[in-house]
């Protein structure tokens, strides 16, 4: 069953990335056990506190993309030590409509302990290990006629509509 377990763990990581990027904080919480501890840079504590911290930090972010790669999983029964790389692009709302925006690119790794409880793999403990954070000014030149990503349940991934 190890390949199935590894796939289930990997999908939790991917669901976490989607949930953060769509500001679907209930789904973020679903990736963790309620008693999990997350060491997330400026925040260390429970999942409920992490969600409140994310809501505050993401309030002014209009675009968020988390890429999770290089997933290595060491299974040991109902626990797994997992390391995955993460590249994040976080773009701030412009101060002037149509004006320049700050985009932060963060390189980090998730060092997780997953557990399987009642048949469900979830994060039991997480340490985010940071490599770099770079801020740059950008101008979004996306054609306005193209379908835009939304950080909400109105995103096409949920609605199936533009």
C-alpha cells in the first residue's frame, strides 16, 4: 500500500497549495489534524491560529501561487516524514488601480510529519524552512479579456465557468 499512501500524502500537499491560493481556509484546515503545530516563519502554533494568521497576511494579496515539488516521503506505518519544496509567488494589491504591484517570491521547503488517523493522512506537524524571499515591483499586463484567477469560490476551478 505504500504507493497509495504516498499518493494520498502528495494530494494533501497539493490540496493545501490550492486552498491557500484560493483563500479556502476551511480546506487549509482540512489538511491538518486539529492538534497539529505549524512553524510558519512569523507564526508558530495551532492550525486555528495559522488560519487567522493567513487571513491577515493574505488580505492584501490579490494573486497567490504555491508550487509544491520534489516530494520525498519516508513511510513508517501510520507516520511519514515528508520533505517538499515550495515556490510561492505572492502579489500585493496595487496602491493605485492599474499601477505597479509588489510581488514577493519565496523559496522554501515544508518539513512535515504526516500521520494516518482513522484512515486519513494529514499534517501532524510542519516546519517551513526558508531559503529566500525576494520582492520586486511589477506591472500586470494580462489581457483583460482572458479568464482571470480568483482567490475565492468564484474561481473557474470551482464554478467551471469563466
